[in-house]
């Protein structure tokens, strides 16, 4: 199964849906354009969270 995984790293106070919904909309547009049957998984994390640190360790620039 193909999937689009989105990780939104945020600094400071934020509203989860306000920050992630536009990114999900883009992923959905891409999936539709290429006719993918795919899942879209969205996670969000604070800039100083363990998840953000793990992403940096994997070479993802945050």
C-alpha cells in the first residue's frame, strides 16, 4: 500500500487543524492527480518534541 505521510513540525502555540489541513489538501490533490489509491497520514509535533528530534536524526531538515 502506498501512503503519503505528512509530519508538520510547529514552533510555538498552534491550532492542529489550522496548521495541518492545508498540507493535507495538497496531499489529496497530488493523490487525485496521479490517481493513487493511497492513505494520507498526518502527524503534528512541537519543534522541541521527541518526534521532531527523531526526524532530524533521520536527516529530515526541520
